[in-house]
C-alpha cells in the first residue's frame, strides 16, 4: 500500500473518529441540551458511516469488496447532506414540517437503494470498474442519470443550509456569532469540496470530501465545549422573542430602534428593518401618523395608547421596561399588548351594567352609585342638592292603545327631548318603567323646580310623531331639596321627591310639585 493511499485512509478515519466522538458525546448528554441535539446526533452518525466506509473502501483489493464498502458508505453519505440541512433549519428556529422533511429523506433512501442494486439497472453508475492502470482500490466510474440527481440534491442541501445560516448573520448577536461561523464553515468546506469533486478536478477514484470533514468536525468540538452550542443558541433568543404574542421593540440608550419581533410586525405592518437606528418617536409617527403619547422615561409604568387615526380605533397596553445591553449599555423594552377587544367587551359590560338598554341613559344602579358620591360631597361642603322624580303621564294608556313598541318609542322621545334641555354633566337616569330621575348638584329647590317646568313645557309642546299621528306626552314631576343643615340620606331625599311626585299626580298630572313638610 502506497504512502499516499495510507494518508487518504488516515484522513478518512480521522474524520470518522471525530464525528463518532461528537455523536456519542452529544448522545450521552442529550438530556442537558435542547431538541436540536437529536438532529446533530443523526447528522454526525451519518458522516461517521460515510467516512469509515470510504476509509475501508480504500483497503479493498477486489471489485466485490469495493462495491460492498461503497454500499456501506452510501448508508450515511446520501442522508448526511439533508440531515445537515434539517439541523441548520432547526438551529435557526424554522418549523420542520413532515410534508417536506419526508421527501428530503426519501431521496437519500432512494440513492442508497440505487447503489445497492446498481448491477441490475446501472442508473447510478453506468460503469464501476477497477482502474486498469492504478489497480484496486482505485476505480473508473461513469455516472448514470440517478447519480446526477443525487449529486444535485446533495449539493443543493448543503448550499441551502449555508445560505439560510448566512442570511441570519446580521441579526445574530455578536456573542453567538462564533457558533454561527463554525456552522457556516462546516457547510461551506464540504460543499466546495464536493463541487470540485463533481467537476472532476480531484485525484481519480478518490472522494475528497471525507478528507476535509475532520477539520469541520474539530470546529464543532470546539463550539460545543466553548460556546455551549446546544445549551445556548442564537435562535433560542429569536425563537422566544418571535413567539411572544405581544409586540416587542427594543430601543438603545438614545431611544433608537434596534429590534422588533414578529408580533409587532403584525400589529404595525409598515415597520421595516430599514428603520433600525431611527429615533423611535420618528418611527412611531411614520407607523401611525401620530405623536407617541407616552414618556419613554416612564419605565415600569403600564399605560394605554389608542390609535385614533384608524377607521376602527386600536387600543394598546404599553409597558416600558429598562433593558441592560452588552458592555453596560442601557436601553428600553417596549411591550405592546392589543386590548381593543378586551376594552370593547369591558365597555359593553359596563354599558349593560350602568346604562338602560332602551334609552341608553344611566339605569337605576348607575344613578345610585354616582348620585351617592355627589350627594355626599354636597353634604360635606354644605351645598344644596336637589332631586327631580319625573313620571310620564298615562303611559299605560299609550301601551294599551298603540302597543308596547310605540310605548318604547315614546320613552326614547322623552329622553331625547330632556337631553336637549339638560346640561351634559347633569345626572339623568331611568328610575324604572316610565319614571326618570334627575340629580342636580349645587342646585336649590327653586332652581330644580324651574328645570322641571322647562322639561314639562318642552315635552308638552313636542308630541311624538308616529305614522302621521301625533301622540301627545306630558309629565308629572316631584322636586325635593336637601334641608339646610339637615343630616339626611339620599334615600330620604328620594322619598321626599317621591311624595311630591304623587302630590302632582293627585292634583291632575302635567305639573311640578315641590316637597313640603306639611303636605299630606
């Protein structure tokens, strides 16, 4: 055996040993690593078979031995390239779907079957013979149609893996770039060597790829032990960062945009990596057309931001947190949570809880909550407070004559007319049925009586028009004022207004009555 052949066998075996070491090392520690370790185990196992098969093939002295070891090396060689691609994709956080993983591996299996059965069809090798000049283990081979498919597939797998990792270089943090560099070299060196081999520029009868795999394998050994490749990967950060449902952006100490995740991109599609380095306030104006309403130095505080420029306003809950970068540089983390639907539901629940469904003014519950506060403040400040209880006259007759639908329209008509006369801050609520209540803060009984008469006259002059028919509407009102210096409750005041209301009804309706102590 020549010294040159011995050198080839030594290089092939060295590559096989190192890859077998990698395979066993990662396998024994697989529980300490992420799931990507399993892809690496199969990848290095396939390369080990490839290298040892190539080395043992160089010890062959007959054509049968050459064919046997060629079949053995094809157990590992065809599948090593697609496994390397899957490993790279998993490393980069890409989702591996069975719909295209299985075809990748299927092509490798077909290549193995083609080599194992080549004597029957010659689709992989048209000619596979011992070189008559050099002798065994050197061979003369003429490639067949499947060999071309296999070669293109192998080269494409390595090229795609290399390209995918290269495309992530810029967005990979510097601390992780050593890992990515070693993986790039691990794909680039055998890819270039395989390409040279396919062009026929290497020594005849010798596959040079296993010769260079020892070098790339040593890089993997160094990366696993020094950069904790399977414990901490750049994609770990990306996978977490981009899987967060909340929109996240990162600013540097000068409030310039340095990163955003996919959720933020979904919220604001016009954001682009070309905006990196721009002041965030300018970025926000570009995205929304509005000035960012929060102070960026309000770290630790959660606020809400509403985009009014949208046809359907979006509401975001924004949390601003301080962030420590490498080299003791500080920045900010802004987390955007869309709460539009939550706010809509809250408003809907609040509306149902505090607003009358028919008239859309406060209901009885809301009146008591808000009036209790106003009344207590008035008591503390010795300010006058008045209540108007208002009842629609002969409402039952309207329902009986025209139907409940018309009765509902009449109640809404009463509310509409009253709202036109009342100031917006005045507490106006539906008390129940056809009764309404008005709370007048800092208002004397005489002033409240004037307001009630104004409402009564307006309603009397504005009948409800339904199908060319005018339905007249009048109201009776009872007014009560807190006694000067008196210590009474809101319920006592309402009871006095109720007594005044019934006095108005007894005296013929369509009138306003003030509560009087001596009223019977």
